[in-house]
């Protein structure tokens, strides 16, 4: 193995370096950050045979274009349905390919999804903060945003010929209502208001970034809630501001807040919701705390099986040919 270098030709807004997250610091007012879609992030590393949680590039709808300036390296692209172009050949995300010196790779928005992940067969040389390279976009702490003209060095870069090709997408992460548990401040809303929240259609607005997603729909009125003390916030909190508009808080959320939270999205649905785009509609479905625990446990079991399956090398092209029964018979003249 040797080092490789990549030159960033173009990087859109909110293209950042992210590792698994900066955990255990919320008590000090520091958000965990990390990937918006944790399943896609984990899948990218698994498909390359990387250890979990290494730093990757999170690509927004703004897109990313780079050139391999030195060396040779395999990469994995997962996440939303983005368009991937490698040396004039177009494909979709959920693939592993190899870049050699002088080759160009572009990732741009496709049919759906808001975030894609570019993982490397090696270790990115990126600055860290408080033990993590995850970027907190509001402050800029961590690995920081990816910039046009920037050069990236990947230590111990390698190729993964036995892993090249399409990555099976996770079939268990299906569409449907976004599941929520009531509270923790649902007592500040009337029963009719909560029923409205649970039955109405909401639309994702343009006010959407790594911190949160503002929704357009029925106003959620409450009484005497603006004076409540600030309380801890988690990813997936549905916070209602003074104008009655709900906002879903995401990876770069603040650690405390004084607006009432009408509900909390269960953890396995926040990744799916993060891939929604402005203009896309959604419905919420309240479930009990016990149901939420059961759903998350089932999801995690399916995720563990899936990650384990795509972690297994498929073999080189020659090895794959040898495994296939390409000849069914012969004719002797």
C-alpha cells in the first residue's frame, strides 16, 4: 500500500468530511454531528472492507468532482440515487470502483435523495476536533467543508479488485409513514392538535440543512410553552416554534432548546427522512415507546445482517467467472 492524492475540482455547499460522530460531548454543548444517513455511510465502508466509522465525504445536492492526482485507490459511493460519472462512464450510486492517476470522478444529484457518501480504501488525512473528524457545519469544527481546489491525501491507499461493482442496496429501509413517539413536551398541545399533527400531510421546505428540516403544513398551536426551561434535544426531535411551525432536528442539532417538542422520530427513520428533498411530502405515525424499541431492535438486526453480507469480498473478476457455470454442454464433431 502507498499514499494517494486527490484534487478537488468542484465541491458544492454542505459537502463535508464526516466520521461516525463525536459522541459523549452533548453535556458540554457539542453536537455529535456525523452522517445524515448513517446506514448509507456504514454501507460504504462495509463494501470496501474498511473498519467502521472511518472518515468519508458526505456529498450534498451541490455535488462533487475530483481527479486522482497521484496513486491508485478504490472508492465506494452510496446514499441517495445520485449520478456517478467515472471517465465518461455514467452509473448510479451504490457502487465500488477504482481511480487511477489522472482519472476523474463526479457525483451529482440524480432522481432522489439528498446525501451521498464517498468512502476510501484508506485513511483520509483530515484535521480533527475533540477526538473526531466529523464536521459541525454551523461552527466549522472538525474536518470542515470540502473546498474546490483542495488536495486530499489518503494514507495506506489500496485497491479492492475483489469488491468492485454494484453494492446491493438495503431492501429493509422501506418507504412509509415516519414513526414517532409522543413528547417529551406533548402536554403543551391539545389532543386535537396532536391528532392534527398525526393525520396531516407535511411538505419539506427549502429551509433544510444538516441542523434541521423545517416543514410546511397545519400550524400546531400551544399555550404557555414559550417560557419552559431549555431541555436536551436529540436527533429526530420535532420542535414547534412560536409560529406553530414544526422543525425536525437532524445531525448538527443544538444540544438544548426551549421550544416544545411535540414528538420524537425513532432513530431508524431519521436516516430515511434525511434523504427527503424540498417539496417531498410525508406523514407521521405515532407509536408507543415499547413499539419504538421493538422496531429499532428489528431494524438493527436487519442492518447488522446486511452490513455483514456486503462486507464479504465477492472475488476478482476472474474468480467470479470461475464460479459461474458459463458452459452448459458441448458438441463433438
